[in-house]
C-alpha cells in the first residue's frame, strides 16, 4: 500500500480514535467546551464524537472521501476554540501538561492541511 493510499486511512483512524475517546472518557472533553456555547458541555462532547466517527467512516470510503475530508478540515478549525480554552485553563498546571495544552494549538494547522490533502486526492476508486 502506497503512502497516498495509507494517508486517508490513517486520518480516518485518528478521527475514529478521537470519536471513541469522546464516549469512553467524556469528562476530559467536557472540560474544554467553551462556556459560551449553548447547551451542556456533555452534549457538545457527544456531538463532536459522533461527528468524528461519521467523518472517519466517510474518509475511509473512497466515494465519500473528498467531502468527508473537507468536513474534517472544517472540524479541525471548529474545535480550535476548545484547544485555546484548554491552553488557558491549563496555564498554571505542571510544565508537561501546560506544554501538551500549548502544543495542541499549532497541531491544528497540519491536521487541516492533512485533511485538505486527503480531499485533493480523495476521490479514490470505488
């Protein structure tokens, strides 16, 4: 399997893992939901988990890969405020935790670029 064939599957795997984590350990995600959003943090945690699982399935299937990968890029942009909230909330935590929270911020850029790259090559074979 070539690198270009593995890339969509790796992105789908990342999204599926993140989606499952939203249900397996929702409290950690609840804590980073911006307070300005309506509803409960748990609703947003579960909704984002469902979205990640749906996007993973869409990216894994060649016929839906392109729109799902574009939607994943949008999701990575959309969750950026949660990462900012985490970085702010964790600014007084021990250095390794603070570094992890801060490290999530620039990580969004390669994730968006990766999803866009998958979308560009994402039509695949049926």
